[in-house]
């Protein structure tokens, strides 16, 4: 074999005369057979040579760099870390930093950066300066350091001023730019992320570097996902599959299959997601990566009721989690949920305690939300309804305050499940009303975020709850909307389910004898939702007025006008609110508490407490404004004495402070 048989990924190293190319190519030819492709054989030969080189007292750094690049291209990160631990060469260290970034080892990258900063300065070669800046970007991205932007600008400037590096960037620059693109996605700068993807695509095609094309396609898939273009994202990930199979890239196959699994979870297609994730496990070599996938598979099989498989997946995830020494919280929290689902409450304590320890030691809001979610689920299964709602509400607040889309959805669903469980045991209608209230919030979120799969599944769940509560008209309306959404989504299972349920509504004898079990199955499927993008900002509505009305007295206790032009006689508004609340209660009983009324650009949003009706007049309803109204009504009801026969408005003047603390972002300076 001649030098032109060297894969294009390593063409930038061909001028390194110290690398025994002839020996590597001979070994490559020996390794090639009917099953082993050229790229796989070459990289295996390069890695084997680098392993032997690493054992020498003075290893050849060029050989180590070749082997290390081969390890990274193939996803053999553990081997890459092992063979790069024997040299302090600048290029070896910077490539080692890339391998460490794949396992999120910020401390290890920090040590490398300290070494590089002692030997690289403004007078160093262009490639060495790029390596230093690239390492800073890797560390800054991991630590979410705002200073990373300066490093990104510096790298961009270096590449722009050196056309050769712009067209044929060194591997460190490629990976740093990819991480930059991911960082832009994370902060919602999708146009800038797309520019990075196009840069990588150009470099890949110019130099025929398939591994760089994998990074570009993965970034474009992520961008498409965040834009809500899930079909386009699927196309990009399937391209990665094709490219990766062509060069036997295990890392590419693992990335693509895992991302396709995530897309299926976003579409709540649990069976398809499980199939992709199981295949992905064949290609993930790092235990830290396998833990996440195992935890996801354990979650899916739990939700599908396949508990023997769940125990197997989760037990392996817990073991690997402990063996890595890194320890993420998810295997423990999901083991809590699995044991809770299977009725093994006595076995929960150990895992809940580990989750609590990790949550307490972590600065991550995600870890804290995960812990309180698991704690609330466990408490709900133990029939501790109040404690469960308190824990889950805390998880929901953490999720909302920190834009944790997935945990916001999970927490709301767990609250719904807790209230349904309490209703099933006690038959108290207030629990059914509360479950429907929170499910309405979930449907509102799904609508705002244009998550049609989530919206359709949540509507299906609400239709079952409405059937459970005797509201067949409301259930029919939900099912008709579901059928339309399912047809748009090309989800045959969901469309068929909606049509069958519509048909059964006309024949009460066809309705299930055990509605609780139907609701549980639907709830499990919705809980499998994993968003593949961040929660998008929703424009704030115009807020016009708030009025707190005493239930017993029917009198306004506290009134605030955000917009002075809309001031009116509060007694007239109070009378209207009291009348429609009374009418709906007589018509539909306790379940007939009106949530909102919309008319010609105005929406009256209502929150009902034990002693108040708190109404907010806005231009339109959003989940954010609903959450604020709920918080205000809850704290107001706990803080101020209820009125019965008369109202002394001065007793409620302190509510202004509460109102400003909650609605400050919705106020103009004049209000």
C-alpha cells in the first residue's frame, strides 16, 4: 500500500517523517479482510503502534498524536487517554483534552491548560496558539464560564486571518468549533450555531474528512431539533449512520442511534426509542456514556411495564455509575421510581438517600429537581398526598426558574398522578379537579412550545380523566382534536386510539370497567416524553387588572389596575365573577370551576382557593402568567384573613408588595 492509502483524516500528518507510514500501511493491509474496512484497519494499526510507542522511555510524539487522533475518530476515548498519559508534548496534551471533554473531566482539562499556558505565548507557532485557545474553549464550555466567549472570538479571528487553517483546520480547532456550535445551541444562538455547522461542512468536503462531516451533521441535527424541525433532524442523524457505517466509526454510530432514540422520546414513541437505544449500547465504549443510555432504557421499560428488563437495565446503570466514580443522579432517582412502581417501597430508602446526597453536593438545578421529583413520587405511592405535592411543587419551581423543560413536564405529570391516586382512594372530587388543573397547564405548555406529540398525548390523558368524571362532551371534544393532531403527526397508534375511544363514547357498555388502569397506561406513555430542545421564550401578555374576591362575602378585597385606562367599578366586576362561578358550580358541581374566559382580546383567568377567587385580566393566557397567578393566589390566601360580611380594604394593602414581587416583570414603570 502507498501513502495515498492513508485516510484523508490524517493527511495533515503525512509530512511527519518520524511516523513509520510503511509499517502502518503494511499492518493495515494485513488487518483488512472481507469484514474489516480500510478506515477501521488503518486506525486499529495506528492505535496499536501508539500503544507500543507509549511504553518507551522517550516515546515519539508524532506516533502518539496519530494514535490519539485515531482513538478520537473511532470513539475509543479510554484507549486514547491511556496512550496519551506518557507525554507532555503540546499536541499530545491538546488532543488529550479533547478525549477528557467527552467524559466531562473539567479538572483534567484544567491541568492540561495550566501546562500549555506555561509553554505557549504570543510568539509561539500558529498551531500551538490554536491548541491553547481550543483547550480554553473546551474548559470554558464545560464550566459554563462566560469568559469562553472571548476565547471563541480569538479562535475565530486566528482562523479568519489564516486561510490555510480556515480551509484545513487542525483537529483541535475542528473540535473546539464543534463545541462552540453546541454552546450556541444551548444559549439559543441558532444562526451562529448554523454558521459553525457550515464551517465544519466546508472543511469536511474540502479535505474529504468524513469524521468532520459527522460533527457537522450532528450539529445540524441539534439545530433542527431546537427549531422544532424533527423530521429534518432525523434526516441529519440518519446521514451520520450512513457515514459512520462507511468508515466503521463506532462513535458516530453511537451518537446517531442515541440521538434518534431521543427524537423518538420527544415524539413519545417509546418502543422505537428503546430499539434505537439498545442498538446504541453496542457502540458506546465509555462507561460514563453507557450509564445515561442504560438509565433511559430502564426508564422506558419501566413506563412500558416491562419491569424485569427495567431491573436489569437500572441495576447495571447503578453499578456502572458507582464504578465510574463520577456518579450522576439519574440512575438512583429512576431506581426509586422503578421500585415505587413495583410496590417495593422498603427498598427505596437506600437509593433516595444517595440521590439526596448527590443533590445536596451539587450546584446543578437539574439534580435538585430530579431528587425532589423522585422524593415526591415515593411519597405519593406511600399515600402521603400533601408531602408528595409539596416535594413535586418544589421540583416544578426549580425547573421553571431554571428553564428545565424536561423536569417541568415530569413534575407536572407526577402531580397529576398523585392527585389521581388520592382521588382513586378517597373519591374526593377536589383531587380530580386538581389533577385536571395541572393537566391543563401541561396542555398549555405543549401548545405554546408547539410540541404536538406532547399536546396530543396530554389531551388523550385529559379525555380519560373527563370520562372518569362524567364529562363525556369534554372528552369527545378532546378526542376529536387528538385525531386531527395524530393524522398530522402520522402517528397511526394515537389516531387509532382516539377514533376507538370516540366510538366507545356512543356506547357506554364499551367503556373500560377499570378507568384507573387506562389512565395509568396513558400517564406512563406521556411520562416518557423527553424534549430535545430547550424551552422557548413565549411573549408576555399584556396584564390589565387583578382582583381578589372573597368567596363568602362576594366582595372585592384587593384590586390592582396595571393599566389605568381600563379602571372600572370593582363591584360590577366582582358581581360578574360571582355570577359565572355560581352558575358553573350549579351546572357542573365541584368540577365546574371556571379556569378562564376569553372574549375579544381579553382573557379573565381565575384561581380558586378555599376562601377566594383571584382573577387576572390579560390579553391572552400563557403558562407563565398562570403560574404567577397561582403563586399570588396561594400566598395571598395563606397571608390575609378571609372576609365574610364586610371588607376593610386597608387590611389587604400589604398585598401590593406581594403583587410587585410576583408580577414585576409584567409591569411598566408607571404601574
